């Protein structure tokens, strides 16, 4: 055999061996994420990351991950429990859900000899907004106090169930004697209310507002009245997070970027969420636009930790779980703190910041300052990509009258409760006519009547306010 032939064969064998060794060393890492697309306040931890391919952008590509093949999987759910089942079965690595189902997730993991951890809050309210109670649009009922002896449906074991139980207790009622509670999903609850099979329905994001926007319901109780914090967040299998901390970091970096994008362009991304979910952009913007119903806040504020502990205690009371847990075991903020630092954000400053996304700019009509947030109103017209801001409901409704007279069409009008600042659909609330002329808005008729008594004026509905704005 000639030396050159021997060398060629040897080199070929070495290259083949090296190639085989490289293939053996290559790793495929599955990143399986469960989402709840229709629970729109989870969008920055699921839908937006998926649709904008932000996870792929942030996944590590060097060091131990240099030769990795990524198997990114997404699966959408309509509620937390089935998502939890797939996490327990190791079919999912990460998922997003509310405080109550998240507590059940942690309990189920513990019973299975495993552990899950909440990584981050996505959106929440330290006062409880997001959950709500609605009645049929033509119901005479104006407050929870009028529902004694009536039938109310709610998804049992949900964060809305916890809100309702606390609201009932605050009335001094026995939930087993003074009202009839029925477990119904959002879809069934909405249908039952339209068929007048129930007197009221309590639910979580976005259904109280969605049913109101679609015209068959009217909100009479906001979760903030129960003064119980609530949130939705993202959690992970602890085993996955410990094995692939950089992947968890990439997921959180993607969520942080998604949050920055929707902060900058809430109308644009509300339209995207609407396209994917079928939930109207007008409803999405109510949550994700400036001064929205909830605050998109990733940091683990004491109130959100309290929400977890409250959820665990309530679920034990309802005999939904018997596992001993608390926020110290369920929350692991080390990954989020690192993600904040990597993104140039100050986690400690975020912990202290309770402000909602502000409305910036000036009155769309005369350029005056938007001085009082609880008086600010907004108008979204068909064919216009941006929502207009006005310093008061009167200014907004006066502008709307002029625009519709000129042939333009209203998409939606938003106002804020003069007392609480809660963002509301203008068509389903109460106004004080006269007085200072600003047409302040209120969710509850009783609050509007109290304001009118104190400041002058009379109480009217949207049609009356629209007419008054033209005078």
C-alpha cells in the first residue's frame, strides 16, 4: 500500500469519527410552553412571545448551548387545570396562569413528589381589579347587595371564585344559605346569563369586560371592591429551571421585550391579540392600554405574594387541596432578578413602583393638559390606528358627536371612574350631569348619586351624557 493511500484512508476515518462524535455530543432541548391566549393579561408570557418569535431571538447560542437544536413547542389552553396536568406529566416545561390555579399547580407538583415555581408576575392588581361580577344588561340589579337569595355562577376554584366568596362574606351572608352558587365556565356562564338561567355571573380576565362590551351584560362589582390582590404569572417545573437556567432567562427576556413592545404600541398589539384570540381589540386595549384595568408588573410585590397565600388558604377551605404551601416555597424570583439585570432594569425600583402605564400627550381637541387621570376619556374611531385622549368625558363625547356628524364611526369610548380611577366602557356606566360640567363617570349608580348629592347635578346614562355633551 502506498503511503499516500494509507494517509488518505486514515484521515477519512478520523474525519468520520469526529463527525460521529459531534453528532453524539449535539443535544436537542425541548422548551414546551403552555399558554392561555384568551386570558389576555397573560399575553406577554405567551401569545406575544410566540407570535413575534421572541423566545427564539433570546435563546442562548454559545457555551454549552453552541450545538443545541431547539425544539420549541407551544400549546394553548382555556384554563389552568389542564395546563397543570400536562406539566405534571412532563409534557410542558413552562406555563402561565392566575394565583388560584397556580397554587393548585404547586400543590399538584408537591403531591407528585416534584416542585413547580412561579417565575414572574405578568399582570395584576394589588387591589383586585380584573375579576368582576356582571348581570344581564337589562337587569334592575345595581349592586351585589341586591343579589341576596339569587343564583350566581362562577368557575369554582378560580381567582374569581375567591373574590366572590370574600364579597359575600363582606355582606355578612352565608354562601351556602343566602345565595345559590353554581360552577360554570365563562362560556357556559355567558350563555346562561343571556338565557336568564342565572341572575349574575362572576369571572376573571377578560370575561366581565368582554361580556359588557358585547352588549349582553353590565358590570355591577369590580374585584377591587373586595380589596383582594390578584395576578397572573408564569411558572416552570423547578427541575427544568435548575437544569436550564439560561433557557428560563431567555423566556423572561422575551417576556420583558414583549412588555416593552405593547407599552410602546398598545393599539398595534391589541389588534394582534384580537386577531389570534377573537377577543375584540377594544377589550384588549382596556387592559393593556394606558391606565388599564390591571398593571403589567413583573416584580413580586408583597401584595402578589399575599394573593398566593390567600389563594392557598381559600383552596384549603374549599377542600380543593390539603397541601401545606406558602409564597416562600412557590415563588422563586432569582431568575427574574437576573433577567432584569441583563435587560438593564432595576428590580428594586420596580418593586416600589405601583403606577399604571400613564397616558401621555395632551387633549386631542385643544391641546390642554391631561391634568386629572380619573377624568381622562379616550375615543377610538374606525379607520384610525391610534386612540385619542381627552381631558374629560364631556370633551371626549363632544368630539365624538362632531366626528360622527362628519361621517366617522365610533369603535369605543373609554372613561375612568371618578372615584376609583378604574377604566370603563363609556356605554355601560353612570354620569353626573350638570355640576361642574365635566360629566364624571362612575361604575356604580350609588356612587354617581352620592357625587351628585355632594357636588350638584343629576345622574344619567350614556345617552344622557352624550346629549349633555352637545349643549
